[in-house]
C-alpha cells in the first residue's frame, strides 16, 4: 500500500477495510492526479495527495452511522466524491454515479474499468432526466441546496429512500428552507455537516 496515511486516518475514526480497498484507493489517487493535471476538471490544490486522502475519508465517514442499504445514487459525482469512494468501500452494493459533465464522466468510467468495479454504473445525465426508479439512499456533495436536491431527486426516490447530503456551514438554514421533519446532523470538525434524512414520512 503506497498511501499508508489513508489507513492511519481511517483507523483514527474506527473504520477498517480490506487490502483491496486500499489498493483501489492507491490507483484512484494516482489516476485522479494524472487525469486532473491533463484535463483540468479539479483544482491543483485538490490534486495533492493529502487533500485527496482527506476527501476519501470525508466520503466514507458516513459508513459509521448510516443504515444498511443495497443501492445508492450519487448526484453530481464530479471527480468521485463521495459516490465512487463509497462504491470502492462497498463493492457489494449497486452504485449509480450521476454526472452531467463529459470530462468527469470519462474519468469515472476510466476509474470503473481500471478498478474492475462491477457494482458501478456511470450515468451521463442530469438527475432530473433519469428514467424514474428508486434507490435506498441518495447522496450528494457540493452540488446545490437541500431543497433543490430533494426536488430534483423525486424521480429516483420513494417513501423509503434515505438522503445523505455532505454540507457545510449553511446546513441548518437549508434544513429550515426544506421543511424536513425527520433528520439527523452529524458534525465532523469545523466544516463538515452530514445531513442524514431518514426513511418514511420525511416531509411536511
């Protein structure tokens, strides 16, 4: 394992994974740095190994507290956070990565092939254009506000769908605007708030 620091950081938060997870993360880090430098779909700062490791930890942190699930859709996956990393961490679940930008879609498909991730599908679409279906959990990080995310995701959710949004300092304001009934906010560090909207009877 090249990036021993990733294992150290994950063990600090009591998350453990098998060797294949860490091998795939090593490959993901190398490919993100290579593609990011050429195709310019993320900032140069975000390509530094410590920053990628921090983003991986951020992506998989919710595995500490979310309910069990068999299917996941990630809205606006971008460079892979959090959906691709959750797929690497949980190869037993079906993961749909929803991303409208072509360069990022090409990267996600390359990662899928390179890591032999049979549980991943990459959808080159906007979420509102996806054929109606439903997932156990819908995730999103740094895409848009909570109210709009819930509205845009209506065609891929049902009454049993849970939502996990990676939020910052505006989390509480967004909760009020969206009029959410049943939720939990898990705060980590100064800047990360995980907004976890749980099953059944969620909205007023």
